[in-house]
C-alpha cells in the first residue's frame, strides 16, 4: 500500500504528539522520518542516529528529557543547596 507523503506526515505527527512529544518535536521527527529516503538513508535502524542529529540541528527542537538529564548531571556534580535547619530535620527523621 502506498500513502502520500502528506498523509504519512500527518499520521507520524499525530502519533508523536499523542506519545507526548511537543508540537515542535513531533513536526521535526515526522518530517525527518518520512523524508529520510531523500537523505539516502537505507534503513530505519541505520538512520535513527542521523535523524536525531538532524532534528537537533533545527532551532527549537530538543530530545524529551534532555533538560532533566543535564540538570541531574549538574546536581550530581555540584550538589544540592539545602538549608541547615531543614537538613537537620531530615537527618533526625531518617535516624528515628
């Protein structure tokens, strides 16, 4: 069965939005997946890294969770600021 590119774009965009992608991410992912053949990419598995790299080059596109992962990495490296009195209460509760 053949589908027109516009129909495939609509299906991919709607599916990605339902999966939780932002409108910008859904549009970028749909566009790059449907038009991957234009980039000469032979298979889906082989093109995932290239598609993601290409998507991230578009302004406003980010991978879901990228801010969270960056924030977590920073907090693990630098620590979390916590008031002394609150920390004392937590430690007291933890040792009870």
